[in-house]
């Protein structure tokens, strides 16, 4: 063993050793979130968050100022810490609007943006007790140096400084969902609210967030790729472990192992009749032989989320009834993808999907007529939604809005037939959804989740030939089976 270690050490050049020592001994300032100095594996020089540069954050603030009325001010609060028990917090997730404007990933601060004051950040102060228990956090120095604020103050100064900014303003906008009592209780704010001069900021921020920049799209592609790889591995796992809870744990493990910071939402893992519950979240049942499992999953990678759904039989083969319904949903998915292009709207695509599904369900014999009111019991959902920093992103943007290049949406036709549905027994208790992420491009669309199989023959082949797991040696065979 000593000889082996000696040989390994001899292979390392003096330059490599010197570089390693320099990196290890270099004093890196901890601001409570990754920086290029502390996490060079995540951030390049000049980036505030992975993939997003100082310049892009500054540009976002300038665009928001251009949208704000003259002499108005935006007050943007960071998300609060939410407690699971008296001393145990839930995992923190930053408010998307606050993060989009500042790049700060921590709780406890308020950002103020105005034509006169620029970006002014009020930052929390951590005492020695807080540092021991929770670690260091970004303060005034980080606000100025890292987040490039024009002005920064400790949070205790907010009651002194913010009232005057409010008094000089003609109108106030704030992220209403995350509003803090710290500023809402101030007399000038309450006076402005009583006079109808306070509005929700999201109508502006959602407008900015709706179309993604090239840097954002890179992160969304990566997030989608991680989710696809994780779901594929989980599909292989399902034949040996047909359990909702196990598959939920497996997909989260695979996402985290590929770099995701968290799941975008609690995975929906509906086996058998549970798949007909659209937002099923219990994930506590065994999946019986011959049943389908519907998995709706997504992960969050560096603040950008993914969202996709696949439905398959863990046993390895679809029944005739399952395949009949599945092919109807698959065909609807494909036809709706063709409609994704600049100028189209989510509502138009939705209306087309309803026509296809009504017609198909009538032909199969599930609906008595294409106009049957029972359809809404079988599919009460929209064909899709916007996607970005949040799963249902930019909710202030109408589904009647014409799509533009840079917008990311989902296309997710489904059918959810409860066990008690008054229809043919062979279809009862079946739930199927096929969901893809779609980027609107200049010439049409790009399916960000296109690497995840969805054809019946591909799914059955993969489950029956590769269900013991994937190694690098199997990659070419799997790719051939999917083509």
C-alpha cells in the first residue's frame, strides 16, 4: 500500500501541489450562499447565481424600472423562514421575484427599487449566536459587493429610511404574496394603501420573467435533462420495486445525485386508480401487477424548474384497454406540440386538445357523445401552463396571450377515469397523462423533455430489456431501442 501511495504522489506535479495548497489555504468570505470564490464548481467569475451574471441582474432591474410608473417605488421582500416545529424550519426557498431582481438566496431582507434610489437593500444582521447555529449570512457588504446594490443598510435602519422614500413616491408596488409586516406596518405605507396607491408588483415581474434569456434557457434545458434522466432511471426501477413510495424516493435521489437542489414539487406517483387523482400526493400504495403508474415529477436546478409526466405499466406491458387510451393521449400530445409556435396561445392549443379528446373518447365508447358534460369529470385541467422559476410560472400572464420565442410552456393532455365512473368497466380506474416541456422558438418549438421515451413500443422494450438498470455499456442499446 505504501508503494502504491508513493507512486500516486509522484504523478502529481509540483505545480499541481502548489495550486492545491493555494486553493485550500486561501481565505474565502462566506456570505451564506455560493459565490465564484467559494463554489467555483457552480459559478464562474462575474456570476451572482449559477449561470446568471451581474450584468443580467442589473439589466433586469433596469427593465423593471422602465415598466414602473414615474416616481413609483417597488418594495420586494425576501421569502420568510417557515417552521415545521418550534425549532425546526422547512427547507428555505426564495421568493422568485425577489431572487429574479437581486440574486440573493437568503431570507430576512427587503429590496427597494426606484428611479431615484436605484436598488436599495435592507439586510439582516447576524449576531454571534445566529452564526453558531445557522452560519453566516449576507449583510450590508455583500449587498454592495456581491448583489451590486446602489445603497445598503442593516434591517434595523428600515423604519428610519424607508418612510421617507415612500413619502416621495407617487405609487407603491410590492410582492403581495411575500409581503412583510416590517414595512407594511409603517404609517406612510398604510396611508398609501388606504388611498389606493399600493398594488401588486407581480404584473410587472411576471412580464419580465415570461420570456427567458439565453442564460435562463441553458438552466432550463439542464433542469429538464436532469429530470428526464432521473425519471428514466425510476422507470427501470419500477419493475422490481412497484411501490409509489419507493419510486418517489428513487426519482428524488436521482435528481439530487445529478445536482438538483430540490424537487420542484412533491412527486405525483399514482398507481392504478390513484392515477385518476390529478394532484395525488400520498404515494403510499403498492402498484399491483397489470396497473399503470403515472409519475408527474420535476426538479429545481439553480432556481429553474422542470416538469414532466410519463405513464407506464411497471409489469412491462400495456393491456389492450390501457394501450387504447394511452395512444389517444399520445396522439393528442403530438398534435398539440405541432401547434406550439409564435402567435399561438395556450388557450387555442387547449381548445384543440379538448376537441381531439372528446372525439377520441366518443369513438372508444367512454363518452356517449362528443358534447357530453361528463368530459370535464374526466379531464378538468388545462393543456398546459408557463414554466420557469416557478412550476406554474408567471400566473399574471393570460393563457390568451400570443406565445413568443423564449417562452417555455408544458403540453400535458390527460384522461382521469375514476373507479366509480359510469362507463365501460375495462376503462375504470385508469389515469394517463403525458407531459412535455416546450420552448417556443423563432420557427416553432423545441421539446426540452424529448429524451424521455413515450411511445408504447419504446416503453415496453426498455422495461423488458433494461429494467435491471443502466450502465454505460447499455447506453447504445437503449438509444437504439428508443429510435
